[in-house]
């Protein structure tokens, strides 16, 4: 992950209104894969009711846990074209995308 342009191919162009325009036009999404990831951001646990990175990032849960408090995530932003893996406290509110094998 992070070595090609998966993120840009999985998110739509900012002209549709679900993503803020990237500061570098070369990082614009094209939704080539048809996945249509939206910049939903995340619900913050430190400030209840507060959403962070709305229109600038998409965070997706995976089914793989990392201990009892954390799960692995995938995320993309409008800053780069990369799709990356991370880990997040399970109390955060992230997006879920169901995919058929």
C-alpha cells in the first residue's frame, strides 16, 4: 500500500461535492474502480459529536482487530493518491463498506 495511486482510483472527483478539492490538482480522484469512496471523515471520541476531516478523508474499518481496543483501518485523503493502512481505537466512528468476495 502507498506505492501506487489506489486512493485516487477509489474516490470520486471533488467536483461532485463529497471531497474538498485537493491543493495539488494532480491528486484529484477519478473513481476509476467504481468504489466511490466518500470523504466522510470520522467521529471523534475526544470531543463527542465532533466530526474530523469531513470532506478531506475517508476511514474504513476492517474486520481485523489489533488487541481488544483497536482495529485495523484503511484510509485515503484528498492530499495524496495513496490508500493506506492504520489502526484506530474502536470507539471512533468510522465508515463501513461491505464488499462481496
